[in-house]
C-alpha cells in the first residue's frame, strides 16, 4: 500500500481525499512542484520551495507550510514507503474559495521514467501543434491548469513515436519542451529561451545557467528560433526529475551529429558535482 | 446545509470528497458544463450534454452518465436544496489515471451574478492582457484547465473597475470574453468570432446564431477585430447562465450609443421565446 502526505499527516493513497468543491478541481487552481529524491536526498529543495512561494500570489494563495515542514514531509513519505529514490510531487490546492483552507499533498512515484539508455541515445522530439501561451501569467508559474496543454502535447508526440515535443510560443519562437526546459549549444555558447519566451523558470534550468561557466560554457538567456535549434551543435532538456537529458533528434533529423555531445556531458557532470555539495 | 450530487448520490457539501490523486487536481483534467435552472427547468440541457460528450475524447475520458441521469441529478439537487433558480455546474474529473474511475459532481449556487439592472446598464469591459490560445485543443472544449486564464483575467478586470474582459487570440483578433461569447451588430448583420478564432463553442452562442433570422438579423461566424468591436452599432455577450448580456462600453468608450440596442433586445427576446417552447 502506498502512503502519501496530506495536510500534515500520512494517509493511504486510496483514502486520500480532498473537497470535491476545491478550485483545483473546478479550474486547475493549484500550485505544483516536482522533484526527485536520490539516496533519500532532494537536490535544490529550497529553490523549489522558493519558486512555490514566488508563484503563490499569482493564484492568490498562501503557502501553508514551511521549508522545514516540507523537508520533514519528504523524509516521512520516503520512509513510510521504504524508498530512497522517487519522483515526488507537491500539490497545493486553492480550496473551495469560501475561506476554507486548501490542501497540501506530497506523493511519490517510482523513478523509472528515464532509464540509463535514454541518456545514451538522447531524446527524439517533434514540434507540438499547440503553442505555449507566453502572454499568460500561468506560463511563468508551475500550476495544475498550466500543465495540461503540455501533457496532451507529450501524449500526442509519444503516440507518433517521439519521446518529447518542443513547444513554440505564440510568436513561433522556442519556449520549452512539454515538461522540460530547452538548451542549445553553439560553439562554447549555451543558449536557452528567456522566461518572456514562455519558458517556465525551471529550478534545474537556473542551476545549469549558474554552473555553466564552470563547464567552460558561456550562458545566455535569449530568443531561440526553431532554426537555431535545428542547426545547434548540441541540445539538451532539463527538469528536476531527469536532470540534463540530451536532445539528439528533431522530427527525425539529427541535431549536430545526433550523438550526445561534450558540452551536454559537461553540463550534466557539473550538475551532478554541484548536487553532491 | 447545501447538498450536491456526487457519483450518483446526494451528499452534504462539506462531506463531498474526491481522490487527492485525481488528475483534475494534478493538471486540471476535468470537463465542465455550467447552466442555469429557472423555475426548476434548464434550457438546452441536451445541448450541454452533447457538448460534454463531444469534448470527452480530447481529454481521453468517457462520459459515465446518460442524459436521463443528468436530468434526474438536476431535479434531485434542486429538490434537495429547495431551490428552483440556480446556477448549476457539472464537473467530470479524469480520475487518478490507474484505471480507477473519475468523479461526477453537480453543484448549485445562487443565481445572483447578474441582477436586472446589469441588463439595463450593460457590461463595461476592458481588453485582457492575456491572449486566448486558439492553438490549444483546450480552447475548443470546456475543461477545468482551460478556465483559469479567463478567471484570472476577469478578476483583474474587476479589480480595475470593469465588469468583464475581452480576450484576443494570439493573432490579436477577438476570441471571446472571459466566461462568455461575444457578438457584435453592424446594421442588420450579427457577427461572432469563429471557433478557429478561439471562441468556445457556447451552447447559448449556437442558440443565438440559430434564432437570429427570426429576430431579423443576418448571422455570420467570422474573424472579428478589436476595431470591429469598437465601431459596432451594438455588442452583447452570451453564456448559459446570463443569456444575452449587453456590452455597452469598452475601456470607457461607448459601443454605439452606449445604451442597450434594439438588435440586442430582439436577440434576448428570441432566446427567451425559444426556451419556453
């Protein structure tokens, strides 16, 4: 039986319930953080917590738990389910909107999405039909309602035999992948779409940018066109669960030589080195 | 105590719970229909049910209740709460995604949003900063995740002293209002944005289009620019709860003479006449 954290307690997953009138149910009004535990430890949990607090005002929410309470919840869920490696999801719902509080859940899933061979082969992506709406305040926070377009685009990409989809913004520029940020390498330059392009302010994105110089890369947040991506020397995707994932093909065509590149490996190694501090 | 319909039973609202792992909570994966009961009767309930069934495949859902079951649920909720006039909301959630079923709720709220004087004065709208993403499949169905952008835009408009906000699509054309479709009148022509413009296929929108000729109006679904709206003879908004609502000002400037127009009144009367059949 799986256990999860719900409003300060551990409950069995089939008994975990929230109000049917919660605005999370009614219109996706809930904040989300996803991160991985490895060897019982979550990298950059404080940065996830800080993003949650920064995002809350956009939905008119307060964050009802401290960072210390979140750390305790992570430890309790891992311990109760006897796992050390897991994909964790924190969900903070808006509540029914009549003054009644929302709910906080922390759930874990097996960390099986990204096997080692995926990192060796890299991901093969297509371009999503749906655009990412960079004019929406939801594009700059991680919230339930803001996730569905990307998840449907990823389902469509997988059904068509791809691993992922690149989402362009309303102006046709690269915004991000469906659940990950996008980086491209040109020479020693490391480029990633600006937040104004519709990129979610990813915690791993920020860490890669901060650590790039240590890997001999010159990082820039800028506008990235689809042609920039197609003609890049290397490309990779980041999120807090998969870390740095090579992106080796776009709509069947190789990016660079279609193999995992040296700069991608250095960025990945830099991230792993940092997280051990 | 308020009662609501949940999965075939009537339950008290503070005891109505759904799984905390429902994908409605996680990423707004839920279908929604809203409609009004007046004198115990819902207009065009079958059209709402048909739209629900048409929308379900977009989210990979099945509709677990028949039209007759929906009619019974409406009657039961109204009866149990001793009301004949109410705003009703049907919510069909996706469930946890492991084969476990989703939930169906039908809730009622007082029908107080639109007092008679609002219909006499008409609504004063602004233009929302957020664009409606007509490239998203969610723009063509009524789903929880697709509602949040509009609700936030409406909150912002109200905080700025307006009643509503007009949402443009990513190409800068009029898509709809935040929770209503938009119609404009030019001479005897009645124009409304195409679904491809990002207009939700509103049940009342369809009814107004179908009944327009009886009101001496020539209806067309077309691309509508902001300038078309600003220079219209009359404009009005429609949804299933408010019916036909005059739109008399945009960003402070009068539309037409700023009063409720004759074509708007004819469209409203046509709708009322039809619903009594």
